[in-house]
């Protein structure tokens, strides 16, 4: 429905001005897999860089890769990804 409204109004999705998103633990299950696909889609669409971040920190099954577990409950951006990799 929102897609139709966007087309009629000529509006578009809201984009974050700066890349980075909060990795809410409520969006993951006990094995750190994404359980909220709506949230995932919103993160992809809210900034062009978010897709790269998501593809780096999650595997093909949408499970958070081990080095990135410290990001749960915090900001995911270029800097925090590098910091997580350094341990």
C-alpha cells in the first residue's frame, strides 16, 4: 500500500543523513539470526551504505558473524565494524 501512496504523492523513502544503524537485540533470535525482516528491509533502504554493513556482519543465513557480536545493542557503522574486527 505504501508503494502506491509513494507513486501517487511523488514522495520517497526516508533516508538517514549519515550511515549507521542501531543493532537492536530484539531483532535477533538466541542464535543472533535476524528475526525481523521488516526491520532488515528498512535498514537496507534507509541509507545506501547499510547494505554493505549488513552483508559484512551477517552471513548468508542472516546470522550475525562472531566478530560482530559486540555490536549488538550498539551502533553499526564503518568505525564500529573496524573496531569489532580488531577485537
